[in-house]
C-alpha cells in the first residue's frame, strides 16, 4: 500500500495559531509531508462543542477520509469514536485516550469497535510526579522542619491527561511531605486565569513557596503574578511547567522555572509514523494497539542542546521514517524519546 493517496483528518481541540495544539499540528504536518499523507486539520479553539461538531461533520461526509484522529478532550471522544466506527472510518486516539469508565463500555481498540485502530498517549503521570519533585529538589531547605507552601494550578478536572498529571502530583505529595499543598484549582489551561488566581492568592497574604502548573502557559501566568507581587520567580517561588514551549525553555535557562516537562506535541508526528507503518503493512498492533511513550523534562542541563537543534521549530529536519517500524524492522517498540530525537539529527533520512 502507498500512503500517498491517503487522506487524514485531525480533529484538533485547540487553536490554529498558538499554544500546545498548534505545535501538535506543526509536527504532524511535517511528518505527513515526509510520509506522503494528505492532512486536513479542523480546530475547535478549546471549545469542546465545536470539536464535537467538527468531528460529526467529517464522519457524516459522503467522501469519508481514510483515517480520522480524535482527542478525548473533556471526555467527548468515546461517542465520536463509536460514530466513526459505525461509519467505517479507521480512527486513532491521540494524547487522550478513553477513560477506564469509557473502556467498560467500548472495550479496547479493535475489539467491539473494529475501526478503532489504537491510541498514542504520553506518560502524563510521571510528568506530574517529576514536576513536583523538581520543586523540592530546587528548594534549599534551611532546616529539616521547613515546608514548601504549594499552589496547584490544574488544567481541568475531566481530560485524561490532566487527571494523570494530578495523579503523579498526588504520588509526589506522598513521597515528599515537605511539599504542603495549600490549594488545588483548575484554570482551564489558561495563562490569564492562572495569573488571576495566583495574584489573588498572593494578595490574600497566604504563603507561597512553589507553583505546580499543569502546562507552560499556566506557569508563565503564575510567574507574571509572582513578579508583580515583588517576589522573584525561581528564588522566592519555584515554578514547574509542561509543554516545552519556547518561552518556558527561556525561563528554565534563566532559572525562573525548574523545568518544562513534555515533548508530547511530537505525538502529532508520531501518529503519522504509526499510520505510515499501518498502510505499509507493518501494523503497529504487532507491538501494541495502545502505544505509550515517555515524556522528558527539559531543564538547565539539556535545554541548550534541545534549542540548538529545534529552537526554530523546523520539524522538517527530523527524518521521520527513521522512527518507523517499516524502516527499522528490528524494533520492538517505537523510539519516541528526546534522546533518539537528538540522535536523529546525525542520521540520514531513509528513502
């Protein structure tokens, strides 16, 4: 089979011109071009109702796409997955797969829903844990009894990725009792909302030693409020984030953030690699229908190396075929890691 004639539609829950989901599309587009797919992206601008309408309209088309990529944002993906299955459209779940409760109804990929090819998800739990751990490791305790007053700014209370990150945070709170959570609040993935919540917290005179921010935009919003309160981010208040955004990496380098976890925007590209293998007859199901890949922290140690190769976000420089099963038949799992990504810059592109 040749992927050149295959149309892929991605129902993107985010914005076309900014943020994490814009980055997901960027990597997906570069990989699609290299691997010979025709890609169409429909954006929902963080409105789950728009995401649902976009998906329903594609599923109802007379000329249906060869593949559909869905996200279980706000747990809306399961019903859409069932609709796509009924319409005969092979579908991949990206970044947020089904919740345990949804699995009780719909099962695993290729069981009840034969056209649900599989899922690609990052390890959000370890990310949430390491984000909290970094807040402890970067705080010099004056004595063993001193504690760190933590403000937790979550993304939302429904999306599987958000819940998994919070699960990792909860594990860290248990492992590092010095970290004392003062309040946990959801800010709808918004930097503006995070800024307002952090500002109100500081104005109330409450203690603040650290902020666990569910993504970089949230972390940067908190940093703005911390600065305005006359405090020094990274010194008076430690902040961790997630997404590998350019702004956050700069804040990591200058010490205002402990780290930015992530790399999962590359899942856009990795989804194309999986579909490429599928149409080339090297079905990823041979490894697993549900591919899970690690996320990696960018900190002061590895930030310069990452920026040197990918600071300009030229994803077309990555030889995506080199990550495929088709061209690396001895692989027993996909090498979707930061280490392999940096190594790939020294490798020729497979023809």
